[in-house]
C-alpha cells in the first residue's frame, strides 16, 4: 500500500510540529505550509491525498483557500479537513459550505485527528474495499494488478494500468494532459505532455481486444475522458 501524502496548512509552528510528529508516527508523509500562498505553490507541484487546512491563516484565510480549491478543476476533488478553534454551529456550517469534507475543532487529540483522516480518505477513495473497479464487463483488480475484458485477460504496461485505473475511478470527466501527468505519473517525473498521447494509444490498443477502446475518448481542445457512452 502506498504512503498517503498530506498537506498541513497551519501558521502556528508549534501546532504544525506536534501534528507532523503524530501523523508521521501514524505512517503518513507530511508536507507543510504556513499560509495559503505557500500551500498553493506546493499544490501546483503535485497533489497530496488530503489537505489539513487551518481556518485562521495570515492573508488569505483557510475558508477562502478552500473555496478557491473547489472552483479549480485541478483541486476540486481533493479532500479537505478544516482545522479551527471555532466551535459554534454556524462556524461549522460555514466551514463545510466552503467545500471542506470534515471539520475538527481545536484542541483535538492525535487519535481523533487520525480517525477523521482515515474516514475522509475512505469516503474519497474511488476504489472499493476489494480494490476492484468494474465498468460493464471491463474489470480492473488493483490487488492482483490484473485487467479482464469479458472474462479474458488484458495485457498492458504499468503506466497504461495506472491510466486505466484513474480513468475508471473518474468516469465522465475531462482531464487535460497536464492533469493526467500529475495524477498518473509519479511526482517529480520529467515527462512531456505529448507522452500522454503515446500511452493513451497503447491503452486503447490493449482495450481493443474486448472492444473497450472507444471508452477512452479524445475531447478536442480539452483532453481525454473515460465514458461508457459514445
């Protein structure tokens, strides 16, 4: 199982340190930002699995940053847990309406924080508990790393497998080459956007055996979409 990466956006260094230590002990990889501007720079370099976002940040507030993230296609689906000392019901509602997936009030215990993170990651995970994705008779099993079409084994390379896994997890949405590079290729990889086209062709060739190549669709001027509809 891959290590989950969390972005912690908190302006108080002592709180960041406490949370980082607790989360690293729990097995998470942590990136830190002390304000919204630094957080946005980190996000531009690659998406984490979840953002822990303090409400009261200097400059741009956590609420405003959450709203920005939800308006941007690049970060729209990124899970957010809002951290705040505000405990009134109206404040909780504001936090959730800004786009946060959960809301935790300070002070909180490391056990509660980790339990909330696990719950949000479970809800946001596109995979089933068994790690199986299925569209019609096309089945991807992430545990055995196998793809079958109408019961027949489909052979493909590891990059094509990751592409298909991402597409099957996010059907009916258009993704640009840049977005696919960020979501599918490993962070820090130096890959040109046109390389995506090569792997898309290979994926279609592999899926042609079962007649599922038409599900990987080119959207002119925008990118690619995975859809069971023509």
